[in-house]
C-alpha cells in the first residue's frame, strides 16, 4: 500500500475571507427571496372590496357641474362614466370623454388606481378625473 499523505495548509486570512464571502452570498439570496415573494402575496391580499352600487363624485368646471359615475360590486369595478354632462361642457372640454374612456379601460382591467398611464397632452384632465374616481371609490370601499 502506497498512500501519499497530503497536508493542506490554510492561512487564517484566506479562511476568514471565504467565510465572509459565503455569508454575503447567503444574505444576498435571502434578500432576493424576500424582495420578490412578498410582492405577489400583497397584491392578492390587498384587493379592495366594494359595496355593490353606483357611486358618484362631482366635478365642477367653471359653471358646469357633472358627475363621474363608478359602478362597483364585490367582484370589483365594472364601469366608469359621466352622468349629467351637457353639450356645452363636451364642446368646451373635448378631452374629457376620451380621457375618461382611457382611464376607465385601465382601471376596469387592473381593478386598481395604481400605475395608471395617461397621455401627456391630457395629464391635468386625467389627474382631475382620477381624483374624482378615487373619491367615489373611497365611498364604495367596505372595511
């Protein structure tokens, strides 16, 4: 039997560096798991529920008052539209209806008011409409 004994020498500094890099790798893996897993859980748990009904919020443009109507039930938001809008408002503010249609489509698809995209040309109109929709949905939310 001829066995050759191998003796390995480790320097203390090399062992410490190896342990530090190993610990950093484990910490990075744990952080990556914590970053990506809770996001999917939160989106499922924080879906608001609404009391069934039609909820309105008023918008005043100069002398004209119109209502933004939101139809919702326990399943979510079904439709968003105008009520009591007269022809003079439609003529004076032509971006109102297209902006509301675009916002309504996004909100009904995602069931959320977060990350809503709107055109830069109608940003103030869209922000005003989003504010009205948000106030109508605040009334509709059930605890």
